[in-house]
């Protein structure tokens, strides 16, 4: 299996992030700590196998790992060292 | 899209199935407590085997928000897939299907986002774009929309008859490209979507189209990069990639 076979995108892990945060996050923006690019989580490539317990989200500009999410027995792990910040819409009518 | 609500699994009723192509089927579902959705969102579907083994996949919603609680997904059969062969071959009217949603807030179009809207699809990547076209039609919206849709052959075109009808309505243009085989007398495009084809079909960058690109990873990357090289703003290009993990 090629790496590309594992490649989906941020929309495909929206459900997992929703489980963790209790809200929709694919429209949330994040800043890549590696290159400074800012984009919606849904715009970034994600690497995840069908049976895998989690996913790795990489920056669409520089390919750095920005977010790792794992769902294991009874708990979630979330690694965010590759993201400087997350900007999460609060649901109010937009600007 | 206001107060966050936790995603919950629900047991949906299969109310209708419809053969779209030899490999693709649409499944209409009644979902108890469905909160409504936006055009472009998807659902997670979960199958549980008798031994408890579970497999989960995401499928784009094909029906518009106006479909009154009815949620239709369109599924392509992947021969080595764990989930799609069950959905395309085994599932029947009256069966139950476990799902949750709607999921995703990035790859969506609402009327107030305006346009013009350029839709680019490869294969079953047309599904969320169909929800957008159906939403436009259902609301009487006048936003100009243009769909560039790549299929292997005429038989592989999903929603063919409905796309013909939509393409005849004012403000909507449907452009097919058939990459592997073409019917006799075909005068349309017969090549893969590349930068040149995008340049021919897309509005010029000065018109600032909003682009939605959905399909296999390689197609999505080629189209997104092509649009940027042609001078379109990256912020106005939304992408949804899928690969064999969709099985």
C-alpha cells in the first residue's frame, strides 16, 4: 500500500475531532508551527488507515505534522505540538 | 451551526435505493432526530459484525438541506472494500443503518457565500457537489455554477439524467470529460483534468470564483495547484480528497 492510499483529508477526521471537542472543527483554522501557513483543518491532508485508531494531519504547505489524534480503549490522545494555535468559530453569525 | 451538539449515532431507516451506475448506488435514509445539514457535509456510517468488529466510513450527503429530514448518500462499490460492497449490494429498503452527522463545516456552500461557483469532480467526488447544485435549484438561487466532471466512460457518469436537466437551467453549466472511452459521436472533452482544461473551463481569476474540488487525491492536487498557478486565490479553493480508504 502506498502512502497515498492512506491519504484522505481533514474532512474525513471531522467526526473524530467532533468526538473529542464536542463541536465541528473542520472549519477551524490552525497555524502550522513549521512554516506559519494558516488554513482550515479540513484543507489539510490527513493520513489514516481504515482500521487505524487515529489520524495524522499534516500541513498542506510544508508537510509538517500539525496534529495527531488517537482513539484508544477508553480514551483519546491528542498531540498538537505542530500547531501554534487553533482558531475555532464560536457559532455566532460571521463578521 | 450554533450551540455545539455532540455527534450521536442514530439508527436510520433505508427508505429507497437507486442504481446510479453499475458500480454506484444511492441510498435514501430517514434519520430520527436529523438536525438538518448544509450542502457539502457528510455522514459517518458504522457497520458492526456479529462478532462485534466495527468498520466506519465517511460518505458525502447527496441530498440538499431542503429534503425534509431525508438524507441520501451515494456510494461507489470498491471491490476490496469492507463497507461499500455491503452498502451497494446487500442493503435493501426496510433495513437499518447506523450513522451520525452531519459532519464537516469546511467543504460546504451556502447561498450567502455567493459565487460564481466552480465545481470540479472526479468520479464519485461529484456527490457533495451534487448536494450543492441541488441546494441551488431547491432554493431558486441564481448563483452561476459550472461543474467540470471527469468520468471514465458515459456509463460511469453518476446522476447523468439529472445533470442534463440541471445543465439546461439558466446559470448552470455541466461540462463532462470522459477519460477512458467515449460514445460514438462524442464531441466533449476526452482527457484528464489538467491545468489546460481548467483554464478552458474555469472563469478567469478576475471573476474570483469560489472553487470546490472533490475526487481522488491526485486529481484534487492537480486541480488545486492548477487553479493557483492560473492566478486563483488559494483561500477561495476548497478541497476534499478521498482515496481507497473510502472503501
